[in-house]
C-alpha cells in the first residue's frame, strides 16, 4: 500500500460469508456479486441489471441490505455477508416458508434478492402498513409481477418472526 | 470493468495526500453512482481512495444547536436519525423519497452531493456530451429531453442534478465542510453546486483533491411547517420530474420565514430566494402561493419534450406550500 504508483493489484481481504470465514485475494474491480458467484460458487445471489436498479443481487452486509453488484469486494474487508444460501438452516427460514406458502414467486429469479431485502426490511422495523412494506420493497423488481403475494408473504413472516432486538 | 488500484486510508490527511499525489486517483464513497459509472466506462479512475474507514461517520449536535453530519454517514442513517426526524423532518422525507432502501444503506452523505446527472446522453459513451467530453456537443437539446432542465440551462448542457437530499439541504441552508490542499473551508450549500455555463463538466465548486468531510445544518426549526413533494413517472424508486422542498414559519397567521427549493429542474438544486422574500409577511393563501410559483418559473425555458415541466413545477410549488401548512409528506 506504500508504493507510490498504487498499482492495480489484487488485495488480501477477509469476509465472513454465511458464518464461514474466507481469506481471499481479490482484484479491486471485482464486485461482491461477482466474487460470490464466480469465485465462491454462491450462485443463489442473482445478477439482474448489474446497475443497482433491480435488486436481484441484494445481500445483507453487516445486517444491512445492499446491492452487491455496486459493491467493490475489497471495500468490505472484515464484513459479515449473508446471502440466500445462509438464510435458512436445516429447515426453511419462516420468510422462505411464507414465500412458498403464499406463492410469492413465479420464475424465481428475483426471489433470493426479495428475501434478503425483506429480511433487511424486517430488521429495520420501519414498515408497518401494506403501503410502507410496498414502498420499502421498491428496490426489488419482479418481472413476473408477483408483488401482491410477495407482500402477503412478508406480512405472514412479520407476524410469525419475533422482531430481533 | 476497467482496472484500477485501491487504497483504504485510515486518516483524512492520508486520504488527501493520496488523491493529491497519485495521478488519476479519485475518492470512493458508497459507490452507488461511481461504481456504476466505472462499469459504463464514464468514470476512469486510475486508483480509488476508499473513504470508508475515515472517521467521518458521526452525527454531532453543535453547541449552537445545529447538526453536523459526517460525510460517510449513510443516507439511511441520516433519514432515520432521531434528531434529524425531530428537528429536520424535511431532510428525512427528501432522503426517503429517493433511491431504494438498499441504495440508501450504501450511499453516503458526501457522495449524494457528488452524484452525477442521469442524463441519458451523459451515460452513453457512443454519443457526444459536453459534460462527459467537453466541446463535443449536447445531443439532449434536440434529443429526448423529457427529464431535462427548464431553469438555468446553457447552450452547452441541459442536464439536471438528480438528488432529492440536496433539494432539502438547499432549502435548509446547509453548509458543506471540505478539506483539501489549501486546508479546510466551508461552502454555503447554494454555492456548492453550479450551473452549467461554459463548463458543464464541473458539477460543483469542489476543487481538485478536495474531500467533503461533513454537512452542517443550522439551528433553524421548520419542523412545524414543511413539505417535500416529489412528482415522478412511478410513485417509488424513480428520479424526480419535479420536486419541491418548502418550509415556512408562521406568526399570527402570516409567513415570517420561507424557504423554497426545486429538484429535477436545473443543473443544481434550485433555491429561489426572491420567491422566498415574496412570501414574507403574506397570508398563506393559494393566491399568494400561485403568484410566487409563477415568479419562480418566470425565466423557465422548455425544450421539445419537457415544456410540461413548467406548468408541473408551478402546480407542485403551490401544492408543496399548501402541504407545508400542515406538514403533509406528499400533499
């Protein structure tokens, strides 16, 4: 880091992804999304627009929902990342179960982003009414138009999941 | 993506030194705009100096009652900050009217000020653009200019500044604190962003190698009478066609203080101090609001596809001022 030219070289970083610590050497221009999908084979996180507009790439970074396509992986050294692969355990997370039970998807491509985003929404605790949930899920587009059932699923999960402290 | 180097300094002094010393170095904040611009080959930094570890993440109450927001406090953290909600609800509402929850979690206070226009021609390297490559021309003037400016344009550029947050900061008379090669200085918000003139490539009055360290809000309470009205094609997660930040103080039924700023209409957040002065001493009636709205748009000039914005802005100003009387979020 003391080189006067600061060449475009790969950089060491540590990420905790779904509870597993990864020591990685990553080129600065690698997005978190590409790192997850191409290097770590965590392909549950989807690449939709790759411009921060569709929300398909949403993951939780230190508990906050973010668009992984606009994050340079090197900028998140030391962070804890949760992707869709880390949401459930032996069984489905109540939010995942609610998506299944409420038929909240058709093609499913946006679903990992929808679920990570909704987990962030539930943790933030600013959405109470239907309109507030709609507004605070507006960063996730669904080309199949499953919005009504996504809303129902999130409400069902909010009713069953205890609000984190 | 193009290749670039990366540093993550721990101190402001080191960050300033790196951006000054390394050719082609540029600060990286939340990345929501810059990373996209790099992907699109619009921004071509040689090295990114990540400000993400700098100690600029505090919201501090000032002795005089103002609030100082560190440059890398996220847009979400500002919008949901209890003291912002209580004393500067106009700012909270403007921030929450912009972008998406994910982007607001990433985007920083300083970065929001420095985001570039979303003009289609600026974003398309295959076409000329005076903002992207000075001297090449402005296809927007004769092109698809529905989203473009109606106030303060020049023959070289009709792009608009895309921020909602900055419209509220203009109305609230914020101050931008920066540090650079010449030391620290403070820039009144009205002087931070600029009109395109002959140099549309310059969005702001920030000098080379200067870093925004904080945004300061003065100790003025408009919490009783304010509104942020955003008119857009889609009711959420879309840039403004026209937005209005309005803030009033009323004494014995008359307007004793007024702030009015517009977004989506100019190269900068468009605060109109003459219009504010016209409101002083007046009763808050529709007739007064319509008179003032007409005044704001006196010099407006439309292009083929955006003439509608002139009337839209007039009506939005009236609605926002009316809404400010009761502090409705979206009157």
